[in-house]
């Protein structure tokens, strides 16, 4: 018997490839990279970078909650950006969703993201016992 389960919610975008929204193994949840897709329409949020970042954090939040946790239980984030010039805005938006102590984090500028997004974030969350 496996201790692995798949997390799926309609409050976050459906997977657009060969992956699950999240996989729970024991009390650790691995949340797949989220881009600024609106789960209701599956259309990209393109109004502004801030709107993209908010949509990504909302997607992560929905998946975390479906898994039985919250963003506050995230221990590691990986943030991918189309341009490091967006870094200050990421920090500002992230501060709306997280309190100290913050999760560990890495941020990278990459050449291209799915659907020409400017931001993608994945997360590792450890649920409280």
C-alpha cells in the first residue's frame, strides 16, 4: 500500500500536461509549478505582473488548502521569472500571503515559461501532524 495520494481541486487550474496539481507523500505535499491561469476560464491573467503573481499565489493557496494545509506550512518555494526586474514585485505580493518565518526560497530568471507567463512558482509543504 502506497502512502502517496494525488491532490486535485477545481479551485486551481487543471494540469495542462502530464503532471498532477500536487502529490502528497506522507505529510509532505509537492505542489506543481503554477502559472497565472484563471481556474474558471483556463485563460492567462495578463493585466499586469502584479495580477499574474496574485493569481499564482491564489492557485498555490487553493491547492495547499485542498491538501489539508495552508501556505503557512510551505517550507520551500521555487520562483521562476521571465525577468529578474520583477523580483521586487514578487517580494511585495508574497508578503501578502506569508508571515515570518518565511519558507526557504530560490528565484531564477528563465528564458521562457509555459504559455508565455512571466512567473511560475512551485512549493513543498509539510503538513502539521
